[in-house]
C-alpha cells in the first residue's frame, strides 16, 4: 500500500514541487490550496484556513491517515511600524503564514498517522529581530512556537510522531525572482532540494532530526545545507 | 512640566493600576481601552486595535509626546490542537494580545519621545513550548519578537528610546482569582509591584534594563523579583 502525504499550500512553488516529487516516488498525494493541483492524487480547494474550511477538509479526508503532513503555504511582505501599510502587512502575514500553520496543526491532530511527520515552514530570518518586516517576523516566530509545542508529549499529535520546522534563508521561486531579479540565484535554495530532503525524512525515519527541531536551509554556490538551529 | 504616559489597555486590572500609580506620582496619564478610565487625565475609548482606530488615536494625541508607552492589554485562554474551541482560542488570543501589541508598536512610532520607554506585556510561560495553549503561546512569542525588533536601530522608534518586555508568571488580578480561586495568592504578582517597577524605569533611566530586554516577573511568598531572561 502506498504511503500518503498531505501538502498544505500544495499549489504554490514549494508545495507543487513537493507534490510532484512524492507523486513520482509512488506516494499518494493530497494537495490543499486556494487553487487546484492537477498532479496530486487528490486536490481540495479551500477559500481560507479558518475553522469551517479546515473541518470540511478533515471530514472529507476522514478515512485517510497521512504518513507526512507538510505546510508549504506562505509568503513574504515587509513593513516596519512606520510603513504606510504596516497594519495591512501584519494582517497579510498572519493570514498567509500563521493561519496556514494553525490549520495544518489542526489537520495533523486529526489525520497524522502514529509515527508520522509534520513539517512547518518557518524562516531563518525570524531567529533574530525583524524591524523591517514586523508581520513576517511575528508570523514566523509564531510558527516556530507551533513546531516546538506540537513536539511535546501532550500536544495532541499521535504517538511517536515528529514535528519539525524548516527555516529557509531564501527559496528560489518565481515570485522571489520577480521581487529580486538581480540576485545571485546560485545562493538561493531550489525547491527540489527541499522536496528531496522532506522525502528522505518521510521515507526513512532514521534520517529525521529530533522532535521539535528547527532546521535552517541555506544554499551557497548551488550547494544546499540543512543545519539544526 | 509633568511627564506623560500612555497606557494601552488602561482600564484593565494591570492598566488601571498603572494609571493610578502614575497619576498619584504627578504624571499626566492617557488611558486607551474598550471602556473609559475616569482616573486618567485623558481616556480614549476604542472599539478595536485595528488600523482605523489606531490612526484616530494617533491623530487625537498628535500634539502630545509620551515619555512612556505601556501595553497592559491582554488576556489568557487555553486550547490545544484537539480542543473543541481551538480555532476560536487562537483568534481570541491574537485579538487580545497580539493586536494590542501591534497597535501599541504603531503608536510608539508616532508618539514616543526621544529617550522614551515602550513596554509590552509578554509571558514567562511562552519562553517554552505551549501545547495546551497554542493561541496564547503564539501571541506572546509574537509580542516578544516585537519587543526585540523595536529595539533595533532602524525600527522606527525615536532616538535613544527603549523597548522592553515584561513577562509575568502570573498576575494577581480579579479574573485570575476567579479562574483559579484555590491558588496561593502569595505567589502571584500584585499589579502594584509591576506599576511600581514601571514607574522606576520611567522616572530614572539609569534603572532601565538594556534595550530589547525581556524581564521575567515572579513572586514567591509576597516577594517579587524581576529577572532578565
């Protein structure tokens, strides 16, 4: 029987790559996003990450248990306390980054298999103060707190499951290229490198970091390293 | 000329005590909250901490610069990922704790005097994982991130200002007593101890912790200690 993966944000640059990678490897894939993913074995389109939609998703997937659940949703926007769009930038980051992590945490409590893996996307840049991007910073430290909280014995995850945060420095995505076209892309992390590492952790439990780990992902001259914070 | 303090959440148990304390000491006090504070020299009633209301407050106070701005707003509710009210508990904590901190940060950028002090209320319990209170934990680590971010040189605060977080273990308030009536209140922190310390920091800059500090507040046998994290 094939293994199952659920990818929250499965139609974004990172999420779609994860769906592609695991599908190619013979896993059964479920993508959840605002728009459909035609590669996934099952694609559920949602309008937001709030309670009603998450309960609907959990109900629709009720018969399925997942070996891996990945939150690949999110985005970036800047904004300091003196920025014209400060409040909007904070709300946008809470909606894009925190709400998806909160939703994924809920689904993990309902749908993760014992011994399963749940991975959230944090941010290396939120390990330090973030005065120029208050909303991004708070949404990502909040995500890191979710990772560490779900790693506790009484978190509500099934027995022997693992909660991990991946903290990219910067991913090589179309939207990041559009925003920073003059960067050296050799120092950006290909989403395939992330998908490959997630596949390794998902397939072979002996390769997994400790429960609650935050793992920085950094690429230099096309070489990607994964480092425990 | 008297010094000025703005207390966000100035009608709550902690905020009202701060207003009382500073008013008694001859400071000019402004309270901002959902209901009026009749002790404060000026009381501004708001309906929420969102952009429209915060811009209105900043406009109304435009002629005033504050020596101290304190965010004393907030509350507590539990909820793990498997709790019946998980999503509601998260939203409640974001609304009560994070939104008030985001609003206070904005007002600090507009209204704090050079050399002034802005203080946010974090939580000692959010220094570790919070599986039984996900919403509270994420809202408070987010608040800690705001404290540290505003301490950076390019944060948008005026020159020589100071951003500090106070992290109570538990405050002795009517709502906490109602929730935990059988506790030993000798180990709860009187809000007057907090107000007194804030007054010390506000009045004498030599007593202040370093910029960006998180300060745990713990009481044992009626003795309260303030400890840098």
